C-alpha cells in the first residue's frame, strides 16, 4: 500500500491510498492550509491505517479521513 498527494487546491488536499482517493478539506484538517507544498507532499504510510507527515509532525489514521464525523470541531 502506498500514499501519495495527488493534488493541492484552495479547498484541501487530495490523497491517493493505492487505488482510493481521499479528500482532506482545510476546514477539517487545518494544519495543511498554510503548509509548504513540499511538506504536504512528504507523506509516509507507516502501516495500512496510519499516515505521517514528518515535516509537519502530523499523524492521521486513515479512518479519521474516511469518517471525518469522528472529529468535533
């Protein structure tokens, strides 16, 4: 399984996890909004369920992206 940032827009970040595409909107994932492009693109899939952006020190579980309703903003 691999992770890759496919697009960064004014609304959020598009992430590819193998053949699945996921959207991380800035209103739910605000840490990415003003981050440098190179830092956003430097994502590692540590295991099937865990993503890590080392330049930003951000850890996210894949489930938290799939089920954004888990967050209380």
